[in-house]
């Protein structure tokens, strides 16, 4: 029977979505899911969620929860990693220190200085997990979701006995869904070919019943000035194939987009949503905290700066609260005519 470890199982989004995916495969529905996190409260929450998900899906899976990593890894066939070393506090530093020196970041988790900070604190932990795997489950595949993707997979591959490591990202599926919607084709009928490395993939073919859907995509873009202001659409126009990474990620993957104030102005207001936004990651954290507190997700387009401020006031961590409030105030200042008082 397949045994799968989730390392960093307290990662709400990943654990929920992955369990939903894994347990719907008949071959894996009776798997043992071995959850591990260093935070007992988060681990407990993950365990309850896993049991609930298995019950809802009618999957006869066995759910285990371990604070001890080696016990969680023991005998596993697959180890899925989704840790975030240092949590919110470290992520704040990834933004605040570079910002003090005028360095612009949107997500700061994949490359650039934020990615390097993250790599430096995460590589030793990844190598520790791999060292444990080499002893208690040497044949297992190490499937990594944690960023910075390329740096972590490389450091694990080169620096530990574990070479069966693969980095995964859900951006391919998300992007092809969005493209299908844009060209008005039912997703189930769309076929695609994507390829790429280092967290940067491209949709080489997009078809429905043998019809190339790229011309339809061109028409959709030509009709929509908002789309034309998106970073990834600009990349598509320059490179000829659509990239799978979001505009927020892409804006910092390519230094061109955030180099000047003029470029930021040009790409940040897209009509429907802001692109090339700074500090997207902080937005995500705010959402996550508010969801965990049972509130609605926060959308931090400028028009909702007031909501953001309201959410900020409910956050437990004073430093984080202050930071979010400052960001919201900056948004209001940048685009006052869209912002509610
Ligand atoms: N590949 C992708 O498609 C993709 C997309 C989004 C986010 N990410 C990455 O996924 C990671 C998780 O993001 P999140 O927002 O779900 O994080 P999160 O903070 O919600 O969850 C991470 C969990 O890791 C746990 N953790 C921290 N250090 C640990 C350790 N040493 N051992 C075991 N558990 C540990 C924390 O307690 C927490 O429960 C981040 O690194 C992020 O950059 C990847």
C-alpha cells in the first residue's frame, strides 16, 4: 500500500488541494497519508482536515500525524514538501530589508534577493529532510512545492544522497484553464503541450479538436485593453508563446518590468486587476490569516484598501498588522481616485 508523507502539512492550501487530488485516484484512495509539521496546532488542523476530506470522498485512507519527522517519513514511497521556513516573520524581513534599499519585489520567493534569503534558510532544512529520507525511505520520490523551486531542488540533488527529487508547480493547469476561458472553449476539450524548466514553462500548443487556439487568443487580447496591460500577455507578445507563470511572478523573473516607475505605471493598472504589484506575497499572507480567522478572503486591489485595513486590525502579529496597514495606506495614496475612504 502506498505511503505518502506531507512535510509542512500545516500549509492549509496545499494539504487541502493535494489530499483532494490524491484521494480521488482509485489507486491511491487507500493510501497512508503521513502528516508532519513542526507546529502542533497546524498539524492538528491538518489531521482534522485530512480525516474530513477522506470521509467526504469515501476514501479508505489511513491518516497519521507526526511531530517527529523521521517517524513521518519512515517507509514512505513519496514525500511531498510544502514547508515555509521562518513563516510570516521571515517573509516580512524578505520584503522589508530589500525595500529599505530600494529593491522592488512582487512575491520575492523564487529568485532575486527575496528568493536568495528564502533559499539560505530553507536549504539546510531540505537537506535535513533528504538526509532522513536516505536512512528511512531511500527509494522515495521527493516531490517539492516549496520555493525557491530551482535553488532548493538543485541544492538537494547536489548536496544529499537523494536524487529522486522533482519540483512541482500548479501554474500549468491554472494557466491552461484561464486560456480556455479566454478563448471560450470548454476546458475538458482543450489539449495542450507545455514545456520549460526552473519554474518557467510555456504553452507550446493549445488546441481543441485539432484547431490551434492561439489565433483566438490573439483576438481576445486585441479586444481587451486590460489584458494588454498584463505582464504575461506582454511576454507572450514578445516571445510568441504564453508563459505559465503569473504576471506577479513574471514581473520579477524579468528585471525589465519593474525597472522603472514608468513601466510599473504601465503594467500595474489593468482595469480588472492590478498587475506587476508589489508585495503580492504579503497579500496572500493576509488572505491566509483572515481565512484562518474565519473571515472572508481579502482582495487588495486599491478599491478594497479599506477592507484590508479592517483585516489588518484583526491580525494577531503586531508587526505584520502594522506592515499590512502601511501597504494599504500606500495603495490608497497611489491610486486615490479608486480608493474608498
Ligand atoms: N510550487 C508552487 O506552485 C507554489 C505556489 C505557492 C507557494 N509555494 C511555496 O509553498 C510553500 C508553502 O507556502 P504556504 O503559503 O502554504 O505556507 P504556510 O506557511 O501556510 O505553511 C507552511 C507550513 O510549513 C511548516 N513548517 C515550517 N518549517 C518547517 C519545518 N522545518 N519542518 C516541517 N514543517 C515546517 C509551517 O509550520 C507551516 O505549517 C512556500 O515555500 C511557498 O513559496 C509554491
